[in-house]
């Protein structure tokens, strides 16, 4: 049976101007051990990540955002995500 987990991700974002938005925050995660035949497998783990983001309104229909989540403590990986949003319509 997979262990239960709790994730908290407080963050704040603010508009620099009409085209640029910056965001920052933390992600904290608690992971309980998995169970096999009623026995715990492993230990309870916690990890903390820093979240940094930048959004840019390329045009009225296109927005590009880049976010990074480097691992600060605990086991895990760092993540970088690039998103492009296009709005269809008139």
C-alpha cells in the first residue's frame, strides 16, 4: 500500500508591468513509508523545494512562462518547465 503524502505550496506572484509576471514560493512535502503485508518499507521522508517563475505576455494571444523548482532539502529532483499558452478565437 503506498504511503500517504501531504504537500504544501505557498507562493506569491506579482506583475512587474503589463507584460512580465514574477512568482516565488516554496514546496514542502511529507511522505509516509509504503506498506507491504502490514510492514513499513522505508522511513518517513520530507523534502523542500524553492519555486521561481517568470511569465511574459508575448502578444495578446500568446503567453510564455518559465518555472524552476530546485530541490533545497531531502531526496528528489530539480524541475524546469517551459509553457506556451496560445488563445484561439477572434
